[in-house]
C-alpha cells in the first residue's frame, strides 16, 4: 500500500500534488486556507503567486467560487470560513455537466404511449443554415 502511494506520488499528476509542486510549495509557499472540498490554498512569500493543491483528483471545477476569486487576484482577502454569504446560496458542488446529478429540465410528455415515455419536447429550436 505504501509503495503504491509512493509510485502514484512520483509518477502521476492527476491524483493531487506532484513532486515538483510539493518542493516548490515547501520552499516558497505559505498555506492560506482550505475549502470545503479539502483543497489547500497557498501564496508565495512575496505575495505574487497563488495556487491550489487539490485534495484528491485534480479537477479545476472543484474550486469554490470564493477561493477562485482569491486565486485570480480579484479579491485581496482570502475567505476565512466555508459558510455561505447569503441564506439563499447553495453550497457549490463543482461542474456537474454530463453527470447523473446534473440539472435536467422538466420533461413535457408528447404522448402517453409506452415507447414515448422517455422522449420530451423542448422549446429550444436549433438554428440551421439555409
């Protein structure tokens, strides 16, 4: 198990941090915080660079919007807690496009026959060149 983790650490980049990033972070970075996905956020000692070390799989859509604005220097202060700013906000779950948990519009049945139960009509009309 330890050998497998070591080999993953040495030879893959999609499972989290690489050797080079780990060394760079150790010598040049200061940990600023962590989000509710478990990602860690760092800033260089001279405050010119910011980066994220993913908790598991390297998936850029799994960065919360608050931390994303901090990473891009849109906000100066880093988010201090993982709470929502407004009551109506939902917790960000990443980009769910193509997954079973993605938003799907309400299905409008075109007929009641068994064959057409999975078909639906949309009000979207695709543009076709003439």
